[in-house]
C-alpha cells in the first residue's frame, strides 16, 4: 500500500466537529441495538420505495406479476392460464428519470474561484471520472430520494470519491432537519468463497468519527468480521518512520437529496406508470381474444346456477337463455367490438398525467413546432426547472460538504490551504435553447463581463480554456501588428532615404 505524507495541521468549524465526535459512539456499543435497527430498516417502507424506484428504472414493473383471473365456481376469482396474459411495459418512468438526471447533471461542472491554481486542483479531482460517479449518484437520488458520496483514500493512497447505494445506508442525524450526520450503518453484500463455493455474505460497516467498525450479518444477527480489524481508520499516515491511523473530523459520508423530505420520484408516479402498462397489456389481450369478440347465445339451454353462468361466459364466451314458451332452440352471436380509440385516449391521459406529476417535459409538445422562440421553450421546461431548482439547492449543500474534505486532502498533502477560499460550482443544465436568440442577447449586453458572457454562451463548455484561447489570439494579433508596424516603418525609412 502507498501512503501519503500527512501535514496534520488543518482548520475546521470546530463546533460542528466537536458535536460529531462527542456523539458518534453513544449508541453504537450496543450490538443488539444495531441488529434491531438493521432488521427494522430492511423491512421499512423507505427502503422498499428505494428498491422499487431502482426496479422500475430497470424495467421490473408490477405488471410482470399480473395474472388473469376469472369468476369460478361460487363466484370466486381463480387464475385462468388459458386466457391471453400479455405483460407489456412502456417505461415512461425511466424516460422521466433520465430527463431529470441529464437535465441537471448531463454536462460537466463549471468551477469558479479567484485562485486559478485552486481551480486547477479541483478540476483534477472533480474530473470526468467523478462526473460519471456524480451522474450515477443522481440516478440514486431520483430513484431512491437520497444518494451518498464517500470521499476516501484507496489502497494505493489516492484520494477518490465513491458512490454508495441508497438502500445500503442507514443514517443517524444530529438535527431534525436531517442535515448533520452523526453516524451511519452500511449494509451491503459481498461475494466470499466457502472452499470452492461462491457465497453472498451480508456485511455491515458502521461509520463514525472514530473510524469504521466491521461486522457480518448472518440470519439477522451481528458478528464481528474476523477478516478485518475491529475498527479501521479512514487515513493511514506516515511521518517517515512509522505508520499511524488518523480520521477525518467529520463522518465521511455526504448525503445528496432529491428534496428536503427525501421523497423518491417513483412515489409520485408509480400508479400512473402501472396504469400505462395495464392499458397496453389489456388492449393486446382483448385483441388476441378472438373467441371473446363474439359471444354465442344458446336459446333454451339453462345453466345450473349464476356462478356457472359467469364462469361459462368468461371461459367459453357462451350465454344460455330460455325463450318465453321454451319451444324453439337455436344459436346466434353477439359481436363485441374492441374500440382502439378508447385505449389511445386513456394512454394519452396517463402519459400526460405522468409528465405533469413527475414534473418532466414532453419533447413532442406542440409549442416546439415551427421554430419556437425562447419563451416557448422556457414554458415547456417550467415544471422540470421547478424540480431542478430544489435539487440544485440540495446539490450545492452537498458540494459544500464535499469541498471541505477536498480542502482537507489538499492541506494534508501540502498542496495548499484553501479552506477559506471562495469557490462556485455551476451545474450547467442541458436545456434546449434558441441559440440565435441567446447569442444576440449576449452580444447586446455591454454591462456584463466577458467571462459571464462566455459562461452563458451555448457553444462554450470550458470558460477558462476559452479565455486562454482569446488571450492567445489577442497576443498573436498584437505580435502581428507589431511586426506589421516594424515592417512598415522600415519600408518608409527606405523610401525617405531614397528621396
């Protein structure tokens, strides 16, 4: 393992950290309490919705467990496997999730600070690899209501930022607003080998300000993990002679929330997504039930009771009737038409309701036809902007916490003390715009700085790089002008000498 030199002199908001350290292990020493908390979390509604959101995003919807039932003997519902039972999924939920994630986190971050060297160090850490991690955490946040970032040092001593899944973490907060983390339990699965056999083992890590405690979770009981130390430090430091363990002054788990109450998107729209799937499946079932499109009416042949009547109608498509005098028998048919327009209307209503309740946007909106202006575009994006604004508030708070760990890393590795340095993280939203209108507005904004205009320009991703290019172009232009002026003066001097 590679270790980094540790400076050990850093500053911090000591009141918050002192509270965390003081309270970190008040309840953790009770293993029985930990067992109860884990078992309770595994059965909780909160975790259930997290797993449901993930499953629906991946296409595992309730319609896949749907069964066709008919009224059997005595009027009781029974499963009938002879009937068509299509299970069609139109995953509008996944589309809505991707809209929100890519709208908010699809483009690289812009980092602004008065110190260029600080910006360069942050760009090295918050690089494309981190951007991918952040986007994946964004999926967790929307599907589960909350996501987790874990700043840590890997086995080679490199500073990394890892993602933990929302259904793995049981947080315990110091405040009722759920903003300051006291400690957390992580429940996760790990592949181990029992001889030549692969076994999935549940592991438990308890994150406190004093390090990480390691357990195994077997049949609802906690046991010490004998393959790991009882408590692992977050940092291994070297003073040149010996290795020592050290810890952050805060628990290195950073929550990223979808909203202040951590409600996942699936909770808003699950019933609508289920309705879409059911309508599609039912329509296909009805189209395949050729024998049900025509009901046979048998005159003067009675059934035994109402239960048998309903069962015969559902299973065989036959109705027995008796005429008044009971004289004549016969067979005739009653044709039932499946009206596709009814299904199309209901599906359109469901999809529109899903977009509105999920606060997304319809890319096929009529307002987007015939070269829409910027006002039409903004109107279409109004709902998703509403959600994105709330999401960004939570993201900014999470990044403030993440920057503290990055600043501590830079200080501890003697790369500079930037804790009190101002930095602005800009989330560049992936929104459709009328580029011509935006460029014209920027060109007619004399009271806005060049850097601000570049940041808002639709064709510019890296503002600092563009500023460097403009500076290089200007310097090259000035050099050419100097050369031109020198050449002109020389020629003019030659002409004057000849005269």
